[in-house]
């Protein structure tokens, strides 16, 4: 369109520059006008052809895209145009651009789990069409391949995978669930030459009753764990007390077995000797009980004196 506008402006300038050749005062020189129209009409026609060729025959493919050529005679050309400047046949070939960069789509799917719980799953998928297969994708599916093949594939993969796991397993084995969904999606869209780059499970949504049941179960498990810990603590303390009592009994038994008549006599001698060492030479003034028995055996003292 820009080339055509340029041709019209150039023709207008040439006509204005030559107006004196066919204008003679207020009268029109018909022969000069006819000659001017013929010459500049031909020029305008040639410029118009150049403009059409320029606008229709040159295609610039932007980065991350491929140009798909439709020829009115032979149909879709199976080799796509690469990025940059390309030439096509004007009025015969038309180019449609296809984005072959990584694209992201989010999908929601609802399905029943293995234990018949209704699960709402949110999935984000990164994908891109194969650049070399862009003409085939356009010919067989069109530019709306995301809605036509990827969305149904994700829905089917999520339903099939959810049915293999219980609701609790979907949470505990999230990576396994993600891997299985991706494999199923890839198998379904692979024939269309669309590639999966990554799949993400962004959310699992359960019913309110199931969420409450999970919360109650977690509370019960925590209470059971606390009770088990308390029981282990009590058992350990009891075992410690038993071990302590057993050790004390063993000590008492060993002491009892070690007591003999000789040991008792030895202890008595040691006590008497200790008492003699501490005696100050005076008789005790206080007697125990109603007898006047001295605290010490004085005969031992007299016998021990040197004659």
C-alpha cells in the first residue's frame, strides 16, 4: 500500500510540473493534454505494477515465526519461509505467519479420583509447534491448534491420570502425577508435530468435606504421635527406675555378702581405736540408761600400759 501511495504522489508531481504545456491561459490545449495523459498514464500504470510487486512480492518474516506459503495453483508449499527477507509471486502466492516460539496455556479440568473424590486440577502447559512442520500444522489443523488438539489432549490426560490415584496420593505423589499427565499429552499431540516443553500442576482443588476430613485426620495423627511419644517417655522412665532399683539391690546384696565375723571384729577394733585417739583422759559424766556402764573398756587401757 505504501508503494502505491508513493506512485500516485510521484505522478501528481509530474503532472503539476507539466501543467504549462497543456494550459494556455484559460483555454485547454487538447492535443497536449491527450499526449500528457498518455505518457503519464503509462508511467502511473508502471509505477502501480511496481507498487503491487513491492507489496505482494516481498515478505519479511519476523523473529520466532515461519511464513507459510499458499499458492493458488499448487496449494500449500511444504517448505516454510525463514526469518528475514523473502520473495514470493505477487497475486499468486500468499503468506501466513505462524508463531513457533514457546507458548503458554492454562487449562482447568475436573475428574474423579480412584476413591471417587471430585478433583479440580489446574494445569499450565508450555509448548511450541515444530518450525519445520509449520506448513503441515497449518494445512491439517490451522492456527487454532491449541484449542483444537492441545486442550482436548490435556483434558483427557488429566482425567485418565486422576482416575489412577486416590485423592491423598495425588498430593503425596505430585511428581508422578505430573510426569504421567505430560507423557499422555505428548503421545496425543505428537502426530501433529506440536512439542511439549514443560507441564506444571498449579493447583489441586478438593471438595470442602474432603478438605475437612483431611484436616481432622492430620489432627488425629498428630495426637496419636504425641500419645506415642508420651508412652515411650513413660516406658523409658520406668525402665530407668527398674534399672536403678536393680542396681541398688545388687549393691546391697554385694554388701551383705561381704559382711563376715572377721570384718565386724575389725570394724569394732577400728572404732575403739578411733575413740581412744579422741579421748581426753576424763571419764564420761553422763551414763546411758539406768546402769553405770562406762563407754570404754578400761581393762584394755590398763592392760595396754607398760609395767
